[in-house]
């Protein structure tokens, strides 16, 4: 994400499209982390720095983000791995929808 931002600083004509590229790149990165967490949450604890950062992004930048993050965090606490993965998948889908991804 930072590399692209640094790369675009030399673009003379810039405009809104360059900022949109950076936002899209950030959103793609966040969604990738969330999808990976969903795929792996039945097998391991996925609460790592990448997920924390992704949830922070969602909380700040997605409409209904705080509510969705709270639900996702509760879903990750479900003791049954199969149910946990299903609950997490539902919240990830809602985050995808609300983010316009």
C-alpha cells in the first residue's frame, strides 16, 4: 500500500483517480486478509496483527464498520470450529457488501 502511494507522488496530473487507486489497493488488501481469516479460522487462531489492522480499517472506513467488527470478533470466539467458520463467513460477507467490494 505504501509503495503505490510513494510511486504515485511523481504523477504531475494526479487527480482523484490516483487517490482512488490507493483506496482500492487498501480495500483489496483488507479484504484479502479477511478472506484468509475466514478460510483458516476453523483450523487456527487467526487473531494476528494483519487481522487487527484489517478490522481497524473496516471500523474506520466502512459504514456500519464498528457493528460488523464487533460481530466478527464475537464470531471468532465460538468454540465449535465449524460453527465459528460459518459465523465468520457471514460477517465477512456483510463487510464485503457494506464496503462495496
